[in-house]
């Protein structure tokens, strides 16, 4: 999920993305990047693959349970009224939930650059993402059970066509005559928070599961301080691993921006200072 702040070696398509960076800068590298270990884990760790595969295996179990329980919903804030006879659906984020975008993160590490909407859109149009382990199989399983698969993403309307083309080619289920790809800004009230889009789905479907990599894929109360986010986590303790399934993503997300209150006007050094201050450290004694 890429909440407004927004994979292995560079492909020819990625070369086009990095054309603006001089070869010397790419070879020599810039300053040490805070995201290096996270991206390395995302791209090379078998533990990352195992985690994702395990979560989608759990999601399959929970899906079967939800189908057997007409009172089950994963969207308590949006699912109101008598929904027991609604057709079933699942709602999934795209970025680093279904598609691995670490090629873009790696490009930024190697080039010494940061996220920008312009380079991100260029990257999306290159269609070089790979599927997260277990994602295609799980969504296909859901579709085989008669469950409508909705993709609620903060990729923009401009980025929707290349994303749908790639996901269709990879084998993710399409929606048929139903628009199942709900991108950011597609409607006036479809902003980075996803509650309004979940509400649109909940009008006609019983939402069985939410699957994502960021707190904002589950609740709109995701932008607070680390302490406020911890409170939201605790308040929803019964949902984690039940009807809310999280795919681990250490490379970006609202966790990273929480220490500096999502103030992207701050320099990288200023953001880093506040992130370090948020750490709980052993005193060395």
C-alpha cells in the first residue's frame, strides 16, 4: 500500500527511470540510505517470502471461516445495516501487498534520491513489479469461491491502466462487469484514506477480509504519533490475523513518517533526527 507518500536487479525499463541520474552518482553512491537494509530484506531474504506466503495461507483459512459465518465482516466502520445476505468480497491493497515495488525503492537507494510522484508514475508505467509470494494464488482461490476481489490502492487514476494491465497479465482476478480497481482521486472523496472506498464496496458486498501492508489499509486512524498508532493497534487486537491480514513491509509506510508527523517539508536529516529520537534504546550499562 502506498499511502500518498508515496523490486531485484535493474531491468531495461528501470534504466529509463534512472536516466536522470548520472552513472557516476549511481556507481559512487550518495549518502548512506536509511532504507538499505529494509530493501535488501525485501528483495533477498527468504524470510520475507516465507512471511508473505504464511500470511496468505492464513488468509485462505480465514476466508473459508468467513464464508461460513454470515455475521462476519472485516469492515465494522463501513459495514452497516443488514449485510448478511450480501455477496462476499475481499479488499486488498496493491503496493507491497500484491505487487512488490522494491525495484523502485532500490533505485532510490542506489541513485541517492527520494520518492517523488513523477518518478513513481514513471516507474508504475514501466510495469516491472513482481507478485508478492502467495498473492496470486490467494486471490484466485477467493475468486473460485465466488468472492469478488477488490483492489483499493493509492495509485492514482493515471497509474491505474498500466497497473491493471500488469496485474491481469500476472493472473490476478479481474472484476468482469464490476469496477474492482478503486484508485486514489478517482472520485472527489477518494483520497489517501481508504474508508470512503471501503464504504462504497460495503453498500453492496459483505467484506470478509482486509489485506494490506500499512495501518491505513484497515482503518483511517493511521496518521497519528507512534503512541496514537499503538492505541489504534490495541483497540483492534481481535482483528489482527482474524479478518485483518498484514503483509510485512519495512521499506515505507505511515510507521516511518509518524515520528516526524508526516511533515514531508522536513529535510532527510531532520526526519532522521526525529526517527532516532523515537527509538527506545538500551543505555549501554
